[in-house]
């Protein structure tokens, strides 16, 4: 019996090799692995003593040899295979222990292109795939965490075909992940946004308690080569995050990213903003956010692009919230917030522009892929006789940053860097506006700005807005009936601006 060991990660390999040797396995090894084993008292032979050919090309070619792959791949119950290896004097290799060159580590550390290329493993994946293909006869080990399992099974003579199948499954997953990383690296080099074959790889980060509902299982995965993920935080307190928590948190952070250089407070409920406010301090921003909708914020998520102080924490603590996320917290603020044992308190890393190019929707075996919606507007075009004031233009930009992150059809009404009303997720645009206004009938909308994620197909939204003294509208434009809305604004002495960028979000 023989075992071939060639590993980059040497963790536990000496003990594993000694155990295999004690069980009667002859150890074949390569390069630095051979050196490590011999220096630590393991009786091993070099790969070239098996291949009868030296390692060449700076180690690029050492295991790509019939004496290696023939010894791994032959079927132990096939007479023709047995006759062939006997004729060619090929000896069997029964265990293959391989982990790969650290391509990901080299990539992440910012090495040169030449160094990255040299860390693309060739022989390792080939041996892993050969052993995995022949799992009925060969044991493949790619994870140091499986060393003890394999040794115990071998000691008890209880390593089954099913065990080897599971090890092969893990091995094929490892090589698939490895190739996906390499493919992704070259995809970025070629700037190929929509390749003919899109190969991505994700690692499981944690199992979640359940999904959107208790009867659904769920897990969180992370793209291996993620860059500047907005979900980058330290949990300082509270329960583990659920599926809904993470989904809502992402929606909150997406809005916060629109204001990353300002102090903004965002309240999220079921992935939609229910209150947003900008201010000169965390307290001012959150007070405006809270007063925008004191009802919907219950059980929601609040994010603030600043340090939360004692005063802000005291106000936050009066509300039932699932998550509070901010750049930092004073010691006094943390003490106040931690008084609620289940409140998740998250310290956010600095928000950066997204470097993830894709937005995905997985549809039962199909994948819709689009570029992320990172643009706010094409340009401002005043289309009415009345021009908006500088203050109204500022609120228009504020409103568009929010409405682009609401589920369509969406309307938001804002004033002085604060949302007054949000209407989202309606099948008719006028219904979105009616919901926003009727659910906030106690508010004074005089002098406010209405922002819409898409064009008005009719002039009904303009006329309803005027009834509530809204005097300025920002929308993408593009309807064949744009003129109706423009004429209505002129008739009612309202200003309207087109941005020429639609922001549907489904």
C-alpha cells in the first residue's frame, strides 16, 4: 500500500504521515513536503524515484506522469487494467493527500501578475481529480481536518466506499472553487462583465436559524474574492443575525452608502426605507429619521454614518429595534444600548464604493445578472416654466438617493434633508403616492419635494401632489405623456426636473 503526500499547508501532515506509515503505507512525497517529512523522522521516498524522471521547469512538472496517474486511476477489479499496470510495472497509489498552492492568498496579498501565475497549481488538481474519479478504490484527502477521521477509519478497517465518495465530493468542490478563483482573476484582467460562462464561488460563513420564515432553512455564503463588501462589520452585542436581519441590514447600508460622506440616519423595515434624515450630528440625523415615521420604525433597523453618543443612544433605546449599526459608539452609548440583551449592535467599517459588479436574481435554475445601479442621474433638466430653488434642488438629490433604493413603484416626499412620507411597492404609481400621503395625513407638506423612481404615465400624481401643497417634483421623465405632467405643473405653478435615469427596483 502506498500514499502520495504533496501539501502546501503542512498543518498536521507529519503526524498524519507517521500514522499512515505505522499502518503499513509507503509514503511518496514531493519537494518541500518530502523535506518536512524526512526532517521529522518520517520514512518517505521522493516522487522522482517513482516517476524515474526528475522534477523539471522549476517544479512545474513533477507529478504529471503515468507512474503516478496510472497508479491512481487503474480499476482494481478490471483485469485489463491490472494486466496493463503489471506489464508497465506501475505500482498502485491508494491514498492521495494533496492541498493546493495558495492562489487565493497570493491574489489577496496583491502580488505581481507573474507571482500569481506561478501560484496556479497544475499537478495538485490533476492528482486530486484522478483520485476522486477513482474514489471506489482510492482515498483522497484535501482537508487537514479529515486527517484524524481517515486514520481512525483505517485503524478500524472501516473506511467505506461511501466515506471515500464523501471525500471525493469535498475534493471536487475544492478544485471547482480553485478553478473559479482563477477564472475570476482572468475575467477581471479581461474586463469581461458578461462572459459566456459565469463561474463564481462562495464559501459558507454560517448556518442561520431559519430563512424568511421558520419553515425555511437558510445559510449565509460569502464570495471568495469579495472586495469592499458593504456587509463588513463587527458585532459588539446581541443575538446572532437572522436571514431577515441580514437582508434588511444590506438594504440599510445601501441607502447609507448614498450618503457615505454625510451624517445620515436610515431606518429600514422589510428592506424599504421608512425614515431618513441628514444632520450635523448623529443625534440630529436620527431625530429627523425617527420623526419621519415613528410607527414603521418599530422592530426595524437603524443605521447612522457617524459615532453614536449618549444622547442618541438614549433616544434609540426608547424604541424596539432589531439592529443598530454605526461607524462607532461612545462607551456611554454602548452601556445604554447593551441594556437590551437582544439588540444587535454592529460597528461598521468605513463604507466604500462597491467593487462588486453584479446584481443577481436566482430564478429556479436560471440566473438574471445585471450591473449594479450605481448612477443617480444623467443630468438635471428643468422642464417647467418655474425653476426649483437651490434648496429644492438639494432636496431633489436627497429624495432621488432614497427612492432609488425603494421597491417599485416608489414615491418619497422630502423636505430639508428629511423624509416626510414614503410610498413603495405598489402596482400603480398613483397608489404609491396616495399611500405616502394618506398614511402621513398629520404632516404639513407645504414646500416639500416629491421624488419618483420612474416616469409619470399620467398627470394624476402632479395634481394630487398639488392638493397637499407639494411644489416641486423630480422624476426620470421618458413617458409618451410627459407633456401632460409638465403642463399640469405649469398650470399649478409647480417646478419639475427630469433626471433621465430610471430606478426600478423589484
